[in-house]
C-alpha cells in the first residue's frame, strides 16, 4: 500500500472529493484526520474508512475560525506525533455575474478558499520543517487557470491558491517539503448546489457539466497516485477541460473568444 502508516489530514472531508479522498487514502494504509464543519457527516465518512483497519481522528472545525488552527494542530500532533500529507480541500464555489456580486461575497469566498488555507499552511510549515518532510496537497481547480463567466470570485481565489503554493514549493524545497497542486475539472459532486449566488446564498442548482462530471472515487484514486508519484501539479477531469487547458497554452486569444460564448453554464 502506498501510504502505509502515514498520517493524512484532509479538510473538507465530509462530502465530495474530500470524502472520496478519505476512502482512497484509507485503502492505501493511511491513518486519517478528517475535518469539516459537519461532525455528523465526518463520523459517517470515518465509518466508511475504518473498515480498512487504520485509525481515524474526527476533528470538526470551521477553517475560517483562524484562532482554532493551533488547537487543531495540537490535537493531531498529540494523537499521531506527525503529519505526512496535508490535503487542503475545504472550499466553496460561486455562480453569479461580476457586476451583480456583492463585495461581501468576494470577501467571504476568499476567506474560505484562500486566507484560511494560507493561515493553516503557515502553522504547518514549522512542523514539516522539523520533520524534514511533508506534502501539501491544495485542491485548486481548472478555474484557477481558466476562469469562465459567473465564476469571477471562485476563479480568482483558485488563481491565488495556485500562485501561493508555487511560491511555497520554491521556498521549502530544500527542507524536504513538497507541494502537489491539484486542478480538478468537472467532478460529479454537489459543488454547484452549495455555491454562493450574488447575495451569498446557496445557488441550489446542479450544473449540467457537473452532473456529467468524473466520478469522485476515480478522481480521488488519481489524486492519491499523483501524490505518491510526487507530481508538482496534477490535472484531473474530462476532455472539455483538457481541451481548454491546451488551447490556453497554445492559443490564448482563441480561448478568450471561446469564453465569450459561455454565459449561463
């Protein structure tokens, strides 16, 4: 097994990609720390993972409550004494036009998708440096490379996340610390249902492309393999997203034209 007796901490572990990653890492022999706001859902996910015979620590908290980060780290270190992989998956999406979106929605989304992750990363770095090892796995998005209409706040936050971890990767390479930035495309989760609208309320609709997206377990298995292979950046998604990334690299002007044709998806 690829992660036998390694300690893997996953935020946003109560559903979607986070839940699937918990099961995938458990199948590969990891001890788990599962975090999200909903304790009952974390306990459900923990029960699915415990059948593989490795320990699971359920650690519910809100990532945006920055004053809780030290306590959470103390709990993990008191339980396991180390952290080998930190999967930074907590986040929220958005569906609204730039002009209509209240500034507070931008702020709230960045607090969840960016600043809370920056804060926890800063707390973890001294631990990883002392260990001489550790891997950050920020779950970014293809939207961090290609921001489409009605994703202005979400795309901006994922752009920021990718840029931040590019710097982290370069700064801590000599300390034995690695970064595997993940760029998921359309994955079949409830991300669009839970996305914020222009007022910060739940969007409540399933995107057609999301409904046809990649299975979360296949996604998780791909991510686990990418982390094991020590990849620096890893895209996983469908042909549409892969084409978009290719066009962006080869013909940015063509991609700009393509983006103009997307309005309400």
